[in-house]
């Protein structure tokens, strides 16, 4: 990163704090309008180019799923032009709305702050490809996976003819992971494996043949976090990446999973680990650089990434993992079937 670690943490903290308003950012509410104004100002300050026309806002109007009344929604889409604009572009995305009238700092102000920091990192135009910065509306219920969901509208209405070199979406990336919060059925697991707090899950490496090597290299270069790769099908459809994944686009999704304050009024700045968030930002920047230098594009055959997953999981969880698994009569997997069984056991 061009920003020093200290300055990066300051930028991430400032943008998260500005969005984590007590009144929240729920669609149709005053906080949502405030967030729109703030984000439009930030994209302008960073000198991004509007993706279409002369403004960042891509508005659409549809009936609200609950009331049936017309509701306006707004995705904000900016571009950092690459050196060769004929190349398949990169996209970095996150939703900015909130589920309740509360700060919702980690859901999803921290990811939006990461997007803004990445935009500042690449604003000078060092990448070969265009980098699209996409801030999506209406990810939260009652819009989730419905027709009004911002990422779905963007993909279906504007991206039919685009083959992305790579898409990276994030959600819930600002807190320290607690395996007990996820229902991992091992007593005292967080005390036995203290470094799991540094884990960030990375889904979707199987979506492009180049991704496993890119993710592994970027993980090795990034200090302060532990990358835990896993298949998208193990997790389901938790966020905006699904709109791209369902269209066969090469897509990575980053998350620290649903913590104890998920969709809770206590999802505020107090539980955010901004140092960890800065490390995740550095990891994303490294991935983007490597995808930019790769031929890119989803392949017809998806690679079996089980060896890659095992290597990074061992590194993420630490040396006690084999002993703990032995205690519960489970061997480290060597095949996809064995990995399927391990994931089923853990969760």
C-alpha cells in the first residue's frame, strides 16, 4: 500500500465512522440519504470517473417488497481507468445500506471504507485494466436476493456483455473471528486456537484457475491476517457476490462471518479491529494487482482446490489443528469428499 499503516488505519476509521451513524442507512430513511451524499462526495474527492454518464448514481425504481409502493434505490459506480481499457475490467464491490436503524459499522461500513481506501491506492492509474468501484444499495432484508437487491440490478441491467477479469466483494470484515460464535462444536475452541481471531474467509477461489495461486501468494505477502479459503457452496448465498457468481464471473468473496453483533444495535465502532481491517485492505490490493497481471477470465473447467485449501487452513488455524483433529478422530483431508465431511463436522 502507498499509504503508511498508520494513515491507512486513519482513513479506514474515518470513513467507517462517517457511515456508522446512530440512525443507520436503511433504504428510504434519512440516514440512507446522508450516506449517499457522503459517498458521492468521497468518490468525487478521489477523482473517480462515473461509470455511466456524468454522475456516479445508477438509480432504479421498483415496488418495495413490503409495502408495494414505488421506491427509489441507488447504486454508486465509479471507475479508475486502466492503461488498456480494452482489457476485461476488475470490480471491487460492497453494499452500503444497513438492516436496522443503528450504526451497522461492520455490516457494511467497514467494507465500504476498504473500497474507498483501495480507490485511493489505485487512483493514479497504475493498473492495466479498469477498476470499477461498486457501492451497492439494498443488500439487506427485505431486499436480499430479491429483484430490488442492488448488486442483482447492477449485474442484470448493466453487465450482460461484460466478462470481468475478477470481482472481489466483501461483507462483515472488521471484527475478530470467534469460532464459538459460528457454532463450531468444539468446547473452548477459541482458547485452544487463539490465532483464529485473525482469520478472514475467502470464498470462490475455485471460480478461476488463476485464483488459488493469486490468493496464496497474496496471503503470504500480507501480515496480520490468516486467510482461510473455502468453497462458495459450503457457505451459500450470504452477500452481493452471488449476483456475479451466478453469471459465471470469476469472483472472490471476503468475510469474517457473522459475529456476535450481527444485525445488532451494538454493531458499532467499539468492536471493530481497524488494524485487522487495514491488513485485509492490503491483501485485497495485492490480489487486485495479481489479477490485473493475469490473463484473467473464468475457465470452462473449475479447478479442484482442495490441496490449496488444506495448506492455507493449516497456516490459518495453526500447529494445534492436527492435534485437535486427532483428538476428535478426524484426519486432515486429502480429497474433496474428506473436505466435505470435515466442513460438515465443524459447522
